[in-house]
C-alpha cells in the first residue's frame, strides 16, 4: 500500500471514529474498535519509511 493511500485511509478512519464517538459515545465498543483500527493505521504510517526503504 502506498503512503498516499495509507494517509487517505487514516483520514477516512479518523472521520468515521469522530462520527461514532458523537453517535455512540467515547467508550462504546464500536468507537473503541474504530479507534484501535486507526491506531493500527497510524503505526503503519509511522513505520512506513523504515519498512519500505
């Protein structure tokens, strides 16, 4: 996955997480799962240069 695509997926997941937090609350399992997915994407983005160089 290219860095640009990864960045776009992070943006979309972040927007989805904000929506879920407003809809369900910060501690709802749907919000937490979305947050964990976002964390995973952010970690992949942060480590992208190390693994793709």
